[in-house]
């Protein structure tokens, strides 16, 4: 494939994964049995939640996709540009500056909503709703001090007090630096693919963390596609990687691995999860990385995911991810409080979600326009500072 071609289909995949997160958080609040306990209301829901169909509401799938995608894009950039260690400090700073505007604006928005008493999730009392889960979010007196802390520091080193889903930001920041360093260090080595696997194993053993290895999975995909330096065993599988039958098998394997359910694993899932160091999160991460590789080989997948509305939504997926949770706490909860008085529970919950979905995407679009301007301003300022030097 053309190494310089824009991979628009991955933007379409971003859009689907952002929607997956929205569905996940809707289920967590209004149908918590499906996500937290594995106990369902009926046989149909039980089948849904304990099979690969649960992927539709399992937000962990979206998280591992974004991590694998970051590893892939970092590796692609390093292999095509031939970056050395001299770029590591600058790119690390740029990564922070790239994430910061979205984190800061979403945090300020949530801070103001708390100050104005708009957090309607704290007013929900319906016995079907996971009010205990909701009470842990935005349930404190905000101050300027903790606002600044949660804008510039907390999300990048631990988690945000304001926006729960921002627990992923520290991974996006440090995972980026990790995979950038590994790509630069090993990119010319004939043994690099064994090195990637060694790094993956060490991360799993030393940190006991399933998320950082997923960035390396994405890096491996980029290496297979864009690194032209030969490897020790490259000739053994070079033909296999272009075989249509092999690619088709990989597609089904990727789908199966990525859709590993939260509860009620089948015998095959149960067998796979007995492999040392391999948990369900890592299995999903491997599946998503494998899917990214398959998508690079399949024109059908690329055509489907390059549908213009999907690409449009995908280009603002980070803003959607950042703003959706406070809007769910404000708008969705507020609408539910109004409509539950005249509609059955399921109808009220679904109506509140559908209306809020429109609000989320509208706000995400406006949010993306703002963050683009901020990022452009930061880039202009950086260029001026460098020109003076």
C-alpha cells in the first residue's frame, strides 16, 4: 500500500468506537446488571451480555482500540520519517500540548456546570438506576485550585476528579512516549520483532498492567506495514502476510478476540484466558491491533469505514470522548428526570439517551472547532519561539 496515503477508514473506526463508549456508559447507568454483575433480566439479555454481542456496550473495546491505534500511528511516523532519539523530548512535549486543550476545555465546562448546580445525575432516585455508581462523579465542592490541578496535571499522571473517562489520558500520554522510544530504539534491528514481544512481556510482568502492552501491539502492526528494514525471520512469513486466505482468517480471529465478553466466557475464551499474563483486556487489545492490520489489507473494510459521515464523526472523536460524560450527567439525567414521570422506565431512558446523543455530537463539533483553533495557536507560538532561536 502507498505509505503516504491518508488512512481515512481509521477515522471511521474512531467514530464507531466513540459511539461504543457512549453506549457503554448508558448501560452502566440505566442497565447496570448488564455490565457490573452479569445478572440480566431475561434469557435474551443474558445471551447478549455473555457472548461477543456484548461488544456493542463494552467500552473497554474502544479503549484498547484507541491505544493500539496510537501505537500504530506513532510507529508509522517513526518508520516513514526515520526519527532518532533527538525528536523524543520535542514530540513528548507536543503530545502533552496536543491533549491539553481538549482536557482543559472539558474540565472547565464541568467545573462551571458543578458551580451552577447542573449535575442532575445526583438527583436521580429511580431504583433501576445505578445511583451508587453515579454518586462518585462530580460530587464535591470545586475550587480554582483543584480546577487548575485537573486541567494541567492530574489527568496526565493519575486520573481526573471531574471527568471519569479521563483515566485513559495518562495512558495516551505515557503510552505514546513509551512506544515512540521503543520504535526509535529498535527500528533498524533485525531482531526488533522479538524485541517488541519482550517489551510486551516485561510490561505485563513488571507493571502488571494490561494497557501499555497494547500500544506495542499497534507498533508491531506499523512495523509489519511500513518498516522496510529486514528482519531475521522476515522471509518466512512475508508471503503469508499477503495471502487472502490468511487475511480472512485473521479478520475472524480479530473480531473474536476483540469481542471477548465481560461475563460468561465460552470454553474457547476460557481456554485462551488461562494463558499466563493474558487477560481479557489484553486479548481484546490483541484483537483490535489485528483488526487494524486486516483493515490495511481489505478494500471492503476501508470502503465501509471511509463513509463520509463516519469519517466526519471520527475526526472529532476525542472531543466526543471528552465531553460526553459531563453531558450525560447534565443533559441525559435531566431529561430522564422529566420524562420518567409520564413514560415507562425503558422508554424514558432510551428517549433521554437519544436526545442527549444529538446534543453530544453537536457540542463535539463546536468543541472540535475550538480545540483546532487553540492547537493552531500553540503551533504558531512554537514556530515563533523556534525561529527566534
